[in-house]
C-alpha cells in the first residue's frame, strides 16, 4: 500500500496493489522477471520492493514502513483499539497449517482490539484480494480517526509522546538516503493526521483487473490510479453532491481567465541557475502567455532569499487575482499578493509575476484528477418487508425509535446469516444500544443500516457536507467522490446508511435509501 500525505491540500491518499498483480519484479543483482508484486518483498527484500514499486508507478518513495503482526496488534492496542464498521459476519474456527486464519466478528460499527483488527485486515477466505485491500484501507482511515480522537481527548503534550513511543517501538520506518527517522518527524506526521479536515482521506483503485490466481491490467489503468493518487481532487465530494442532487453549480465571484489570456513573467528568487527559465518553459507548455523581463534587466528577483514561490498579480487587470490563485496551485504555494511598486517594473506589464523560491524544484503540480461521477438514476426498489419483522421484534428493547428502510438497492435483500443484530455499541460502558441491519447485494457485497442513540460515535465526526432534503437534514460522508455513509439525525438518535466495502452503491442509490427511512410505526 502507498500512502501519500500532502500538506498543500491537507489530504491523505491511499493506493493499494493486489498481492497477485503481475509486474516486473526487480531484485538487486538479478535479472528482472515477471511475477506477483508480493514476491518483491519475499524474494528481493526492502530494496527490491522499493525498486519494483518505483518502476511500476514512477513515484519517488520517501519512507518504507514495515510492521509485523505483533507490532500491528500493539500499535492498535496502544491507541485504545480502532472503531471500524464491519460489513458482515466473519467466522472461521478452522485454523492451523491446513486451514485459514481464524476470525470471529459480528457485523456493525464497533471497537476492535489489535487481534480483531489484524484478523479483519488479513481476511481473504471467502472473497478476493480486492476486498482485503478495501479492508486494509478502511483500517488506515479508522486508525487515523483514532489517533485524532486520542490527541483531541486530552492534552497534546501528554498524549503525543505516548503515541510516538508506541509507533517507534513496534514499527520499522526506513527513510530515503539512509537518513534516520527522528522523533520530531513522527510527531509532525501525527499532528498532520490530527489536523486533517474531515473527509480528506482519498482512496485510489486500479481498474480493469482480470484473472484469478494472477491479476493483470493494462498499464494505462495503473498510470491512471497513480495519477489520481498523486493528485487527489479535494473538491470531489462537493462536486459529487451537486451531481447526485442535481444542484446547479454555485456562482463564483470571479473566474480565472484562460491560460492563453494570462500573461506571466517569471523571476529567479532562489539563486538556482536556470530556475526562472525552467518555470517559464513549463508554464508555456501549459498554454500560458509568457513574457520576458524588460530590456536590460535579467530575470532575477531583487533577492535570492525567497523560500516559497510568490505569485504577484496586477489588480488593475480583470481576473488577475483568481488567475494568481489558480497558478499558485501549480507551484504548491499560498504566497499570493498584489504586486508591489518594487516588483512591478520587472514584470513587463504582465498580469502575473512569478518569483520562484527554494520550494520550486523544476516541476509543476499536475491538475487534480476529476473523478466526479455522472448522474444516474438510483438503482433501488421497495423493500420494507425485508427488515420489518426484525425491527418489530426489537422495537421494545431499545429506547429510541426505529427506522425502516423502505427503499433498498435493487439486487439486495436482508442477509440470511446475520440479518439484524442488537448490541451495546459502547461496551464496556453499556450506555447506548444499537441495531444493525445487514443487506447482501446480488454481487455478494454487503451494505447496512445502523441505528443508535449514541450521537458522539467517532465516525460521525467525519462528515464532508450536510444537505436538507424533503425537510430532513442529512450528513454526507465521502471518500473522494464516492458517498460512503449518509447520516440522518432524528429524535435523539442517528441512522446511518453505510455503503459496501468498495463503495459499490452509487451516490444516488445511497441517498435514495436514506430518504426512504421511515419510522417503524408509519410502515404497515
């Protein structure tokens, strides 16, 4: 799994590779051969793993994190366990050398110990490696939420050292160039996870995988996944919501002119020879109208002490400020200012003046990959009868009103193995009961509806957006452009519609199911 932390967009990106994906395996000192990607580690060690993944993705790998089963369990237990949504019943008691790993988990939102979390992320007995990857990515999101919850619950000065200590004792972290990974670096990443805005964890998947024991896909699909991973669209939840609800795009105060209508002069503010020329060339390749400095002037800024790249705009020219903000994204900078009298004479009348700083390393950022889905009809049918008897049986045993899913995904029906489960969601305190309904689709994936009067469950803090539909307020939880959960709060309780592990239900389908939740007493 690749994990990318981007402080410029306040985002965390995940990209997992199926262990049976056929790639060029690169072992140091040996000929390259075609094999499963997991062979890179077992046959070639850490160096071969890095070379194999770098060759496959074209990405620079800055850190290699290695954790064994014992370390995994201890990290989870050190943060108090992780809260995860278990999509269905998982059970296997036939372990040993000739069996599969044992597991015993019930469906529903719950807190897992280190052993339970390890069982869940390793499981691949009755489904494929693609579902195992989805479980692993779910775990990473849950661990991030738990770290944030731990740091928020008490003083950072007390909690952060304990968290960093748990990681350093149980996880091996290798840094590029053989550099040491110090405590301050780990602390900075923990704080990054703490400050991450809700919904800013993005998952990329490789499309078009074919095969069973061995998986393959055209290289274009891998490149597309890598591009999305490296350039997450942080606006995708908002755009996806607008599409699903058929909302008109919000009007913006000002729109940036097209690149060909945007004149730019680039100056060197870092002292690196050729830096201004490189930036000018790259911007020209993007279609911008490039201007040189005035006659008799070099392309140097007044000093070489610029750390961040600075974008100055001529406020007298229409669209200059939004153009500057758009350009700033390409340089990964937030230093956008109105042009000063000292800089203006060096710009040859350009709309924008770019002073490249020390953070410019000869490349521009790619544009975010737009994964906004097209609007489609909700794939649903009436289905109140599926859950009605189970809810009536349990209605008197909880202190909140139950809701009936009167609309369900078209191919789904209530799961036969564990259709409904009532339990204490906050064990061992036992203050809040919950009921979980589990549905199985025709493609053998599982989605659910969770009901509880626990209004402060950790997962509820991760909403991206809220919308009022038909007089009811809904909280929308996205992973990228895919709607992972819809929450309705009503009468002191909350009702969650939870997508499948791979978020296979469309956004429109998820919203239709949520809108179809009706009080038990109103359904005959």
